[in-house]
C-alpha cells in the first residue's frame, strides 16, 4: 500500500524547519528517520498534507561530552549511538540503542524522533527516564529545555507545540559508583518489546544509596516503579532485597493483553527483567564491564 | 572469503569432474542470478498500458452486504473502472467444488456476493493508471454491511447455529470414517488405555518473501487471457479458471518466472487471477497488475489448516506398544473449502506415521468458519496428523513411564519390514527409523544431555529432550480425491518434460514445474548430464512454467515434495528418448551400429563417436541434419525430431473408495529431529539449547540443495512451534495481520542446527530418490515433545502445537491454581 499524496519540503536549518511547519499549519509534520511515521503513512493511519524533512539539516547529528553530560543531536541515529565509544560512558544508552529493532531501523531511526513520537513501547523514553535527561527544544519563540519526565505527557503525547522541534538530548553522566542497565524482552528482533526495564543504581559499598527503576511497554508511558526503588534505597542488595524490589515492580506495572503477551505474563516479565537489570547494574556500579543482553523469544 | 566453500566445491568438481553428476554437490546454476538480485520475478514485469488493481476488503468476518457504491471511486481522475461481486456473478460460473453432496452446492466466487465470510474477503476492486491512484480509489468505495453472527471455532461451526453457505445448508464440508483392524478387541485386550480429551494443531502460514502477484491481459484481438504470475500450481489453476470464466483452456496462457517462495500458499491464487482477467476485459483488454501487500497476504491469501483432535483413546500392551487408536479429527478450512477438502484425505498418506499399529478408527470432519480460507502449506495435512501421533506417543510414554526413545523403538516400523503396507494400503517404500534415531543421538550427544538433564532437574530446572519422527510423503495419487468425492475426475500423477537439441545443437530442457528455490535448473541438468555424458553447464534448463511450451500435464506445478521423483523422472525419460533418437541418427551418419557409439565431449564440443572408426559427429551436426539439412535423411529416420516430450506417470491404481484403501503416495522421505529445550524459570522462555535434524530422502541428487531444504524446513517449523500463529478474536478479527504481530522467525531465533542424513534408496523411483522439501514439520513435533519432557513433572501436557513463553507461563500458573481441566486419563488393567 502507498501513502496518500503529500507535499514534500526540505528544511535547510532547524529555524527554517520550525517556520515552515508554522506556515504549513496543522496538516504538516516533521520527518526524521521515518521509522515510525512512514509505516503509519503507508497504512494510511496518518495522512499529513505536508512533510518537512529534517534529514538534510547540517549539524543535527552528533554525540558530544560537555560539562558532565552527553549531548546527542536530535537526528543522531540509533546505530550511531550503538557504535559510539563515548555513549558507552552511560552503559544504559548502549544497551538501549543496540537493542532497537534491527539494523535497518537502527540505521534510519533517530533519538529525537523517538522522544517526539512518545510511543509507549519505545525504548528511548524508558531508558532515559532513569537518568537526568533534558530535552532541548526549538519553537517559533525560541529555544527551551524540558526535563524528560515533564516532556512525556501521555501515550504519543509530548510537551512539544505543533511547530516545535527537539534539537538535542542531554544526559547527565551518572556519578562514580553508579551503574545502570536496560533490558527488554522481544518476541523477535524487528518488533517492539513486550516489556522492558531500566535500572540506575548508586552504591556506597554494598549499600544502595539511590535507585531509579522504570518499566516500559506496561502502561501508557514509562512507569517509574517508586516502591521498587524504595525497597532498594538504603539497603544492601541481597537476593532477597532484589526479589522484593522486583515484586514491587510487578505491582507497579499496568499492562494490557495484546499480541505481545498477556497482561499476567507481562507482569511476570517485569519481575524477571527488573531482577536481571539490577544484577547487571550492580556489577557495572562496581566497575565491571558487562554486556547487556536483551531477551528474545 | 569463502575459502572453505571454494575448496569444498573444488574438491567436489575433482571428484565429479566427469560425472556421475547425480549425487554431486554441484553449486546451484540459479544461485548467481538470484543472489545478485538478477532474478526475474512477476512484479519485475511492466507492460505497455498496464493498469493497477486494488481490492476493497471486508472489515467484518461475517456480514450481509447491503450495498456497494463505487461511483466516487470511478469518478476519481485516473481510475479506469471498478468491479464488484454482482458483476462477476453475472459473467461467470462458480468455482468447481471438489467436495461431495452438500459441499457441491457451495457457490464460491472470487469476490463476496451478498455476504462476506471472512475479514479481508474482497468485496470490490478498483483499477487505475497507477498503484497509488488505485489505493486512493479503493478508499472511496462505500460498502454498507449488516453484521451477522461470526463462527470462529470449528466445533461451534459444526453446530450449524450460524451458517456460512446458506445454499449448502450446513457448515460441514465433509465427514468420513477410516477404520481398520479390530479396534474393539484391541481395547478389550489392552494393558493400558490412555484417554486424551483434546489436542489442537494451530493455524499458521508461510510468509514467502514475495507475495502473490498477478498480471492478466484478456486480449480482445485474439480473445485469449495472458497471465504473468507466480501461481505455484498453474496446471490446476487453469482448470479452475477455464470453467469459471467459460473459456477454452487453450485460450489461457500462464507464465511464471522466478518465484520468491510459495510453500503451497500460492496454489490458491486463482480467485485473484480470475478477478484480474475480468478487470482486464472491462478495461478494454489493458493488462492489469495486482501486487499483494503483506497485510493482504496475512489476512486473505491462504493459511495452513487447523485441526482439533477430540476424544482420543489409545490402547497399549504391557510394553507400551500401541495396539489401537480411536479418535475424532476436525479440520477448520476457513470460509471456502477450495483446494482444501483434499486435506480431509491427504493426511491418510501417513495414516500410521512411522508406527506399526494395525487397528485404528479415525472419524474425520471438516467445517467452514469465518476465517481466511486455508490452503496447502508446507507439510500439508500430514503434519497435523504426524504431530497428533507424536503427541500420542509422548503422552503415553510419559503416562506409562517409558522413556520416549524406548517407546519409539518399540513402536517404529522395523527396517526389515519395508516395503511396508499401512493399514489403509499405502506402501512405505523404504526407511530405517532406528538408524536415524541412532545418528541423531550421536550428533546431539544423547548420553551427555541425559546426564545434564538429570543434574538440571536436581536444581529444579525445566530441561526437556524431545524426539520427532516424521514422514514427508511425496508424489501423491490424485485418486485419493475420489475418497473425498467418488465423482472427482482425478487419479494417478504425472509430469511432463521436454528435451531437445536445438537447431545449433544446444541441449535445452523444459519441465512443467515452477520452482521457488528448489534448484530445478540444477538437478534437471545433473540428470541430463549423466544421460548424455556431458557437463551440466552445457545444458540449458528453461525454468518457470509456460503453458505454451506444451510440456505440462494437468498435474504440473511445484508442490507436494515430488520433483525429485515426478519431475526428474520426466526429465530422465525425455533425455533417454532424445538419446535414443541421437543414437539412431548418429549410427546412420557414422555408418556403424548403435552399440558402437560413445557419448562424450570432443574437440568440437559434445559429440557422439564411433568407437571402431574414431569418427564422430557433434551435436550441431546432428541438429543441423534434422532441422535444416533434412534431404540427407533416409525416410526411415523421418520420425526423428530431436525434440522429445516425455510424460512420466506414477504407477498408481484408483484406491477403493469404500474401504478407503490403496496406495496414496509413491515415496516416503523421513525426518528425525532431536531438540534440547530449557524453559527459563523466570521468563518462561523456551530456549533451544541444541538441535539435530537427520534427514533421509533416499538417493540424494544434490546434497547442498537437500541440506538447504532441511535448514529451511527446520527454521520454518521452529517458527511455527514457538513464534508464528494466526490469531482471531471472538468476532473473527485477525489479530496477526502484520509481521510485528505474526513475528515470522528470523535468523536471530534460529539455533545452530546440526545436520545429518541416512540413505535408504527408494525402490519406487528410477534413481532411488524420494521427494522432499516439506519436511513433515518435524520441529513442531520435536519441540512439543521436548516441552512435554521438560514440563511433565509439573503436571503439564502439551496439548497445542503452538507454545511460547506466555502460554507456558499461563499453563504452569493455572496448573498451580488447579484451574487446568484434566486432559489425560490413564487406565491400567492388570
Ligand atoms: C519494524 C520496526 C521496529 C521498531 N522497533 C522499535 C523498538 O523495538 N524500539 C523502539 O524504540 N523503536 C522501534 N521502532 C521505531 C524506531 O525507533 C523509530 O525510529 C522511532 O520511534 C522514531 O524515530 P524516527 O527518527 O524514525 O522518527 P519519524 O518516524 O521520522 O518521526 C516520528 C514522529 O516524531 C516527529 N519528529 C521526528 N523528529 C522530530 C524532532 N526532532 N522534533 C520534533 N518532532 C519530531 C515526527 O513528526 C513524527 O510525528 C521500530 C520501527 C520499525 C519500523
């Protein structure tokens, strides 16, 4: 099947993209990697009259370290992050980028597009919500920054105005003694996960000083499992503590039954994923190099 | 790169440099073209004035069509015409129905008429100057529906509460009983009786890389229909099309090209072929192209058939030897039976599987439901039955407490019993199942795994070892259709081939097959190369089907694991015929006797030489005389054409339709797989830790091609066992219409497969080869068996052919909660 006909516009700069969208109005949309938008166009679920292509704007794809944070241009492809040595400074980012769909999708899809899409099953929002993440935006009235947790409003809904762009994603590098992991369960590579878990822990000796745990694909947005975090905070991470936290995460999940799994099974997955993510996070916090591995059916 | 492959090939070339070519690991002739993207597929064809067709499909599973309004679509600039079911009924006959009695009354048209019977059924089609315009126009067609009660479950269908085909008056398509031996007595004398309430073989499909494609032109100048398409059984399709369209069969020309997979699914594209021809007629004879989208393919091409096994009772003696099976089997054929009522008998080609039991009663049913029509799909109808038998064997073994391998050895047909006549009169040509088991055990490291399993169990891990033994019956006797309907005018099996020396002496072979990756160009060349004693590279094999080549028979196509037997026997026959003519001609030219002649390659290419004189004539010389220099021929050689058509016929008789007794297939390739599967205790993901596939297809013609088919069939089967299932909700919405939901297996989900083979040549084929390729869905049985072994101690019986982490988790949980009904009962008699 083919999309309905639409007008194609190529923006030369971020500012131009913003003003084009403003002029073209509600029927216009930005086009980044196209990996969410094109399938919708193809099935005619989305029928924009105009597409403003961001792909030819110079300087929108980069990975930089600056004042204790990693900065990603909005058009940085998942594959670039997957292969970046710099991005490995925050292992969760590598875990996430390397596990998104397949090579074709990773070569096209962008981090900015993923956040803007706010797909409840998208990997990026879930992985980044456990970190100190700031979204840089540009609109007709200028630039602003938004904390990721304030940026994501609901399923497929963000704080962006219609003609506002994501320009950059800034992720603070966690302190020494902090470790994280992001794990997803997928039935097959090119499909969204059935459930995912992101964990970021800060240890002092054996004791967990701070914990952030987020669950993906089991609610309308990524869910922070606060009770699970509480179960870890201030405790030494014995198997029992970890199991308690994982059970608290099960309770926090609010999944739907669909082709990716029954609600009860997704809850079970949350338990397994949180446990494993904590275990990897702990080892990484202690300075070990651990390759994260997503689970496949 | 490829250093190892190169050395293997070089080694093989050395070994086989001068033949024999049958058996050589010759690289596929078609490989280079296909791997470099130079294959020619139906969608590559673009014709002048071509138009594009798009179907408008029903969102409902069962509904009355109140109205179809195509006016807005037709008013769109660039739209040439639209076509609806009403118009089609007015111009055509309903498709031939294979089923008997009430099933004969089903009125099947290529588009819904009055009622829609499954989600995705076409209700109209639009034709436009471009494919995107056709998409735009399809959105403008207004259809008003009045929903009816959908029937999604086959047992619900059999109650006839809501009837799909009102003209038939029932949802039942077919019913018949197969009964042999003395079932009652076997049960009376049994040491154990095992009852299994319900088993279910799930609906899945094949997802060929290339979807269905049809280009049709109904040319008003010669009133002929030209098809360029990828149907995989064109000789069958034209019989249905000619009767439906009311046109002389010779007026239909079908050509196929490279085909990107079919697995049987493309056999049933004739309804779409019909619509395209009618649309072309309406568009003044302009060619019409229809390229199926993936979503269309998922909802409306054809699915594999789904079977439910009810009230199964098994009688066993004290050693666990099965003495009788009594069971009721129900096929769900979707909305229209089409090819399918044949599935009601095809399973009986493997009536007793690989086992020796003599007493059995199978009460077989088939009914329509509001789901996509099913069609032949790799392992067609036999895999469901083989899975059933393997489940019976494993469930009984576990219940009685006999190791599944011992259980099998006690029940397998023994090597010395071949050729083995089954209770229903099929003749298994050859086989050695115990030996295959031994090879498979060796390859997997059986004893080691047994030890590891014992240790794992001590730790509470769920690790299972499963065996699946299957048959791939090939070259079927179409006479079995008469068991379905005594008036069916089909029996036997045949395939045609042509072998010629063309005017300049080129050897050219044509076959009535339409390969989809099975390497027919290569194997046909190997066979002819041996007959003529020349290199296969000197032989051109015309691939793809073309009615105009006039080599096909009414059974030509590529389906049902038979090319190595029917196709290559035809090629061999044609090559022999050509050789005979060449000999007669050469003897005359060289002035010698036929037995003085030697076939080979000389300085001027392929030639025939007189051993006594050393004189020779090359192929160009021979062809020249016959084709353009015939004044030198004496009248007694006027019948020599060097253009030889040969039709090979399988030596079948019509089966006895009353007792359902007779030989239904010629060869029986066998597969024995072993899988080690562990179910994770937290994620419940069933992970394949080790996998062995042992294949026996008799004499192997081309080892890499056979190996490739085994890997393909194994991947396909693993996908079916763990990932791929066609799911409908309670009102008949298909929930798996995209790859994101259906999740076809990818390379990431395929474990390393250890491959082995044994060879028991078939006495039923000239070369000893057996048909292969479908593979009997061995992984489905094997993985079910491994899961059964892993989960039996948890009180779980594997009662469905589809299992994934989610379903395993839920059955374990429900078992704990005491919510699982008792599926199996064991009665021990002293
Ligand atoms: C087969 C397949 C499998 C996939 N599996 C996964 C998976 O497992 N996990 C996962 O996370 N993702 C998955 N994806 C989605 C993929 O990661 C997408 O790339 C991503 O969701 C969107 O990024 P994009 O650059 O492709 O955006 P596009 O598709 O181009 O755009 C998406 C939306 O965001 C808007 N947009 C894009 N860029 C910006 C911007 N800079 N500022 C403001 N708005 C913008 C667009 O207007 C559009 O509405 C999959 C995609 C496919 C096709």
